[in-house]
C-alpha cells in the first residue's frame, strides 16, 4: 500500500504524531505550510476565530505528493472545534488525493471531539479509513502514543504482535 502523510502543525504537537505515523507506515511526511501564520500570544483566540470565517491565506506543500497513492493520512489540530483552517483551505483547493484517507487530529481536550472529526472528514470529502486523536498533554509527555500503533495497525492490517 502506497501512503503519504500530509501534516499541518503550528506548534509542533501535530507534527510529533504525524512523524510517528509516517515512521510506522514507512510513508513520506509532506508538510503543509502557511507562511503568514506564526504562534503568538493570543493565537488560540485569533486563529480559532479565523477558522469560522475561512480567511484567505496562502498555503502550500513543502514538496509534491507522491504519485499513485492508495491512501493519504491528513493530520491537523483542532481549532475552535473545527479542523485548523490552513488544512481546510488546502483541502478546498481540490488537491489530487487518492480515493480514501485517514485522519489524525490533535488538540487540548482530553477526548476527541466527534464534531471536529466529522468536520475534518467532511472537508476531506473522501471515505475515511481510520481516525486518530491525540491530546496535547499526552504528546508533550514524551511517552510513546499507543494509539498511533493501533491506528497504523488498522491501516496495514497488522497488530503490534504481527511485527
């Protein structure tokens, strides 16, 4: 199965999870860049507000997606209960993606927001093979994220014991 991971991460938390997924799947990690956005005091409020009004912002991949993918894993944070707007903007640009995708979300809440994940799935506009949520405190703890292993195993059909 040919897979690529596309990640948008402002603070680095989502990137940590996406790197773990990419490493486990042996997939390239492609970064979605939004050069105009930088972390700053009040960023949570400002960027959350902008999420609802879909601002015009320039987004681009750091390199092209590989050709003939079977699956793309999309990774982005939750902002104001929705997928972060740089990922939303990129998905609205109608990139060439395979027929199915898997979703990775990160956020400050200890549990996944079903509404945020559904928003992400709707933006992706494709059947979703698997979903993963990791909360920021678990990511910052530096401990391995067991949900990454089960998420990737579900995509490849392997359990950790099969490897």
